[in-house]
């Protein structure tokens, strides 16, 4: 099993491969990254955001049904995402079909009026991307605020997480990997 990251061109391409390497190191699986060839749909004009659920539905249709992709998929986009009932989401996963998405929009310092730094953006995409991919592999949220599987409500909570799984979540990931 491997991970395939589709990277939208509205996120700095210069950090794509370092992010893929870091995610691979955390989950100990092969991770491949390439530019996303599919246009993401799901823009909601009334919110000026993109519907993450709709995007994942489209990606599931394109990649898993039409193209027969068996890899777990992570889409990294610069579009601001929401789901029904929430103002925004950093990311979303559909575990049953191994498709997930992360938005860099609210992970960038400039969203909060601060100077952007590639290091901060990479760190956050790695944490959030790994979090969503681990949902695709059957992991639930964790109570440990330093674990990647902790559910952050704010950017500060995301920043406090470490780029690692706690021992319990690591064990659950290993169970998943060896059951494949």
C-alpha cells in the first residue's frame, strides 16, 4: 500500500516533495506526490469557500472509480474548505474510500495577518495531511494533544502537535498496515 498526494498549483510547489518525505517518515509507508491534474469543484459562492465533502465525492469518482486507483489519496489545495455545520475545516477524510483533502488556506500565516514562512506551512500540511490519511487507515481522534491524531480546533492547537503518533495510535496504525 502507498499514499498518493495530488498537489494543487495554488499551493507552493517547492514544498510538495519535502512534505511527501516527512509524511512517509511518520507513517513509514511510501508516499508519492504529483501535481493534481483534475480541477477541483465545489465552490460555494455564498460562502466564498469550497465544499470539502463535494470535492472528496468528485475525487472518489475520478480517482478510485474511473481510474481504479487503489492508493490512499491526499489532495493538498489552497482553497478554503468547509463542511455543512462548520465554518471551516483544515482537512477532511473519507475513510471508506481512502480519499482525503487538506487546505493550505488557513494553514498559512498570512491568513492571520502574519508573515508567511514555508517552514510553518510545511509543518502544518504534514501534520494535517498525516492526520487525514491516518483517518483513511482507520485511526480515530486521540486525546493526546501532542499526537498527530489529536483534533485541533485552532491553528495554535495544530502548532502544538508533534509530527508523530503517540504509542497507542502508532500501534493502531501498525495493526492496519499488517492487516492489509
